[in-house]
């Protein structure tokens, strides 16, 4: 008995296979179909590759080998797998292509379904795939959407064979046929050949009936039921009639004379959805010359067994017209159905791509092993369910892609897109590796590097300096981000001015603290090296056109490194603001980015949220905050202790606004489960080799008590750049979950304004505006917006902290020198309050924290209870060109900050220490007594 599939081919309809799989190819399955069934083509799509790759380990060896040679983004890793299959299939079908003179033997690969609504990106992808695979019998699949149609025309004009997919409506088919003809005409006009340009128009069939039949069922009338299973076939027949009309036109015949080949109609979605219909319904009824039917294996098997070959496509055309007229009369809305099917088709292919890319991403992460920092979360059931829902929302909304596309609709549809330069910076695109290598070499002539900057201009470099350290033969980094006279003096006394390189870092070039510090250290350097020579010891890092850039040029700075105005300070660590200081202490910046690349490739637009280490973490921390767990508590291993100082600015300044946000809790020692409420999310950062068994035991107890814990593991200190990338992405995504713009800082400026007003008054009057303590003794003076009851310090502190309740946090804002001794006393006070009141505690040294966590304290949740600590400095330092000293500026900053905190609804109390040496210890004893009373 004749093979029905071969007979179908002989009748003029090409038989293609809608399936591809590595094992199937390797075992000769495709070759067998070509030889036995007369198969002449293959189609693929994301759903097909998802089943092939995600649901087997057949591709693992190639993926692992590819990654061993060079890491790659998820889409690139996937394409390498798919391209091999498509190339092998092309080779198998090359004999068919040659035998038919290029009329058949094609294999199709689809551009990313994420590009269905993007014309230019689709054109670029089609050309890239065509050039990469480089087979004459390749077809690139492009969806026939409105944006896809011009891409189809442009790709064909460029000589790319195109399989137009997702066609449901007759008008859409007419548009792509017109695009094909126009492309051929354009090539003729350019003198280019057209005899080997091939295209098919994939017209989807059974999906139409699946929807229309549902409408018929709802109508329930006999005349409606008479149309069941007929509308899709009638639609296809009329499409073929249009094809025949065009082929008979003089316009087409003129192209035929130049060697043009017709754009064949390809019947897709030919597997029967309704089990009551024949399993070969959409093959038997659509047989016609110069057409293609691409069938899944099951449909091929069915047709081979009992299909009937006859010229059916041109039969009963009047009946087909009648069917469509009846469908319109009965309100079945074929136009609406086909439009929705295109929309659904794009979504379904994107969903399949998400699953496919997610599987590749997960395999890639597993194969990278310790080359990529790991992440694991132990969450209570309610939070885990909420995070799962959040990840699905992010996937369906294309959040990974929207982030990298700089699409402001991910957030508030405001000005967010203007602040996403940090994405390019994460790839190393904002820095000049050669210039940084040269700086690193020059800096070896110095013994110290002093970085003068605030917030994002200093915190990231400080972390790099403390975690990575200075390279052998390179200078040590001192990051100075304070106006505290003790802090300034400590740095000044630690360096040899003649052998120190100073880096002044300020994005705006007008930030008060770096300007004052620059004035002081430039004057001191000039005293050491001679007038006119100090500039050679200075480097500026600033944005283009800033006041600092002009000053640096005037004063003869050794270098000026320019940033990117599209990068906010807290996201700037991977730009020149972080990398110039890193280079100065001998960091191999190019090597740093090479190590970081593993995370950049992991958090890209092609990694779906659940498999994207940055987006996944962002959804997690954002969801936790929305659910009331807004105190993100960092538990770093010893070598990573400093990381929190950078991270707390990123989180607090990005999310703490409009009464919402995440309150980062850094450097609070771990306690027992009973010390915590249900407002915490713990994040444990661990470095291989660090000993912290006691903390691990406490983390285990917290997990057992139902506290959520995120574990992030680093194999090497050199991987710290990966965490910069992960957390920048996570913070941006958390902003989307919370519903705020993560790139503005609406409350930071208020404290600056208050401070400037106090300083300007001092410059005129020689004193700060007077203030009156509501209580004073030999050790302290207490200030507050309204008097706090109590006859002594302990009673006042008791009354202040009495208002602490579940969900609150206590903040210690310390305007003293940040040194080990002071930090130890502050830590002691934090633990005392946490254990007594069961609330989270935060601490910051001022004015450093004003450019870090200050935004969240003012604009975030109104649950803060603050104790501000100032002191009388034993020795103050004058600032050249200013009447105010560093001590005066610091006090003005403290007073201005307290006023703004109160104005924003936070509870505040300020205690001024009269004795700098003993004041903090005495305060700690008073607080202990207050909490015990």
C-alpha cells in the first residue's frame, strides 16, 4: 500500500514536521522520515525546544562544555543548543533542498518570542540567526504581528528566508504576502537575485475552531451547531483563494520572470483539539498544490495510517464563503477571535520561552557552581506562597525584560528610565580599563589614598577597600565621609601628605561635605608639597559639567574621571565612582568585571524571575516588606562585615519613601528567637572559610522558630562584585513590588536645606541659632521638640523608649567619631533596647548616615524611635575659607536632621554629651538603667 504521506507530497502539498529534538536527530529519526515518508521540512518553536531541553538531560553535555569555554547569557546559551539542532536538521534536509532546486528542504528557527512587538529588534535577531547558522535551507520565523510585518519585509529584502508565523486572520495574511512581494521588488530594484529567496506564511487552523466552537456551544442553536469544526477550514480556504488571485496578477508574473518563488501557505496548528473530530481533519480538508502542512508527530502517524489524499483546498469555495457569512451573522466575531488568538499566541510562546529559558538558566547556574554566588531561601509557608505569587506576576509581566529595556512602566511610569545607566555600568561599559590600569600604576608611588566623598561616592569604594584590600605595593585606602573633627583628625594624622593621593568624589560637584573636606586637605597638602603643587596629588571623580570638574582643571588635578548622569550615587559603585578608588589601591578592574560577569549574565533580561538571582531576591524582599517584614537584617560573615554599609544605603534610599519601604538593619548582633517579632527578614552573607558557628547555630534556631532567612554564599572575596550587581537589580525590583520609584530620594534634600540655613546663619553671626535643653546635668543636655518627662537621664530615656511597640524600630544617630570603641558602645545600647523592647535597632554615624539611610528614616515607615547623640568635641578643626569649623558643621547637620525627622512624624530625642571621652559609656549605663526600671 502506498505511503499516504508520500502521496500527499506527490499531490503538491509538502509534508513538514513540527518537532525537533536532539535525541531524535542523533538516532536518525529525521533521516528516516525523509526517506520513508517524503518529509521535506521541519519547523520549531519555543514550546518544542522547551520540551526538548527542559524535560531532558540530552543537551547538558553541550551546555556544560560551552560554559566551560566561556560564560554566556541565558539566551545565548540556549541559542547555541538550538542552533546545533537546527544546523544538523538543515544538513539532513540539504539533499531535499538541492534536489528540489531550493524549493523545499527548509528548517525553521524562531526569533525570540519576546520580540514579537519590536520591529527593529526582530530585524536584528533575524539577520543574526541567518548569519550565524549560515545554511541556505534555513528559514527564520517571525510572527505576523503588526510590528512583525515590516520586520518580515526588511529581513526578506536583506536576503533572509522567512517563515511567517502566528497568522490567523485573512487580512494579516494579505499584509505579509504584500510584504513578501514588496521585498522581492526591492531586491530587483537593487539588482539583487530573488530566485533563492523563500518564504512560507504559517496560517494557524485548529486554534480558531477551538475558540469558535466554544461560542457555538454557548449559542446552542441548530444553525450555530452546523458551523462546528468548519470556520477555521473555511477561513484557510479563502486565504488560499487570495494566494491564487495574487499569483495570477501581472505584478506577480513580472517577478516570476525574474525567478521569484511563491510564498507558500503553510497550515499550522493542524493537530485536532476536539476529540470528537477526526484526528486528520486539518490535513484531509486542506490539501492543495504549492502548500505546506506542518504536523506534530502524532498527526503524521495518524495521516500515515488513515489519511485521505484528495484536492480539497479548492473544493466547496462557495460553501466556505457561506460558513464565514453565517459566522458573522450569528455574531461569532471571527475578527475578534483571530485578533485575540494572535495576542494569546504571542503570550503562549513567551510563556514557553520563560519555561525554556528558566530551565537553561537553572542548568547554567548549576554548571557554573562556585563561579557564581549562590542564593537559597528558607521561608515560612505564608511568605513562600506570597513570593511564589509575586514571581509569577513578575514573569507574566516580563519584569526581567522591562528592567533591561528601561521601561518605566515597571515602576510608576515616571522618570525612572532616566536613572538606569547602572545597568550598562554593571557590564563594565562606563569605565575605561586602560585609564584605570594606568592610574593603578601611578598610585604605587603613594603610600596612602584618601577618598573624600559622601554616600554612594564613598560607601562602595570603602567596601572594596575593606574586603579586597590593597594589592601588594599599592597604597592603603582611607574613605573619609564625615565632618566629625575627630574623624578628620584621625585620617590626617595617619598619612604623609606628601605621599598621599587624594580622590575627591562628588556627582554633583557641589555636595557640602566633600567640598569642605577638599578645602581642608588641599590646604594641608599644599603646605606639605608647596604652593601650586598640591593639584598633582588630587584626582576628581564627578559628573560632566560639574563645579568640581571646573575646579579640578583650574587647580591642575592629575586626573578627572567623569561619571554618567544617568547613574544615581547609590547605584554608582560599578562606575568610575567605585572603580577609580579600587584601581588606586591596585585592584585589577578588568579582572574584577570578568568575575562579576557571571552574575551580570545571570540577572539579564533573558532570565525569568524565578531563575534570575537578582529579580528573585527583589521579589522576595519586596514581598516581605509589603507583608510587614520590612526590617531586612543583615548577618554577614566576618570578612564581609563591611558590605552592609553599602547595602543599607542602596536599600534605604531606594525604597524608603511615601511611608513605605525596607529598613535595613546592619551590624546588630544576632539574638535568640525570643528577641524578635514578625517584622524581620534575615539575610545571611557567608564567605567560604569564615568561622561563625555560633551565628549559624542561632540562624538554625531562628529558622526553626519560623523566621525567614535568605542565605547568600560567596566562594571568594573576589566575587563581591557579583553581590553589587545582584543587590542593585534586587533593589530596583523591590521598588516595583512596593510600588515606588527606587531612583529618587525626595526627603534627602530637606535636611540639607535645614543644615545650609544654620551654616549660613553661622557664617553671618558667628554662632548657631540658640537652643535650650529641657533637661541638663553634669553629663548630658537633652533636646526634643517637646519636653520628655523625667527627673534624670535614665528616667528621660525610659520615657522616650516607652512608646516602642511591635513593628517599630529604634535608631541611634551618633554624631561622634566612628571608631571601634564608639561602635562597641553603640552596639551594646542597640542590643539592650532590642532585647528589652523586642524591636529592631539601627545605627548610623553622622553625617555619614544622612547620605545613606537618612532617606528611609524620614520618608519610610513612620515607625522609627530615634535617639540622636551629639557631643562637644575636645578638639575642633578649622576649615580654610570658612568661619564654621568641622565641629560646627556637624552640629548643624545633627540639628537640621532632628528637625526634619520630627516634621516627618518620627519620635525623636537628642542627647548632647558634655564629655567626649566618657560620654558614650555614661549614656550606655543610663540607658541600661532606664530599660531595667
